[in-house]
C-alpha cells in the first residue's frame, strides 16, 4: 500500500476515521534522521498490507503536531480506531515498527 501524505485538511479522514490501523510518521524535510527513516517506512508500507502508512510534515501541520505533543522527529504514532495506541521517537528498524503494530493486535 503506498504511503499517504497527509495534511491538516485530511488528517481526520485518513487517520482518525480510518477502518484500518494507521502508522503516522511525523517528520520534517530538513530532518536528517527523518530522511534516513524514509526507506524503512517505504519497505514497511509495502510489506504490511493491513496497515495504512501516512507521513505528516510537522512544519505544515504545527497544530496537529502540538495536539499529539510531538517534541522530536521523527516520531511514529500508531493509531487504531482513531485512538493513539503507541509511539516511538527516533530512527528505528523496520522490525521495531512491525513489533509495535503486532503487539497491539
């Protein structure tokens, strides 16, 4: 499933109202670790068909970043049924991402 680039206008529909579990990567274009994490997230999105993967640029959606208390990037937040289930901050492996999703099933 391709990565969905979300913004303020479609955050609610794509994330909070999604029928599928959602992983959101809060990132910024200038962030080195965010760029390093991008191929990991891409691989994850191709392998995990039951999970929607989204990216949200915090510089373009500061109110959403503030609502979810995003203080460092990259921060990955896992949502199910519109609720935050888990999160991690920093560069992690694809396996860590899979583990986060699997443990919450």
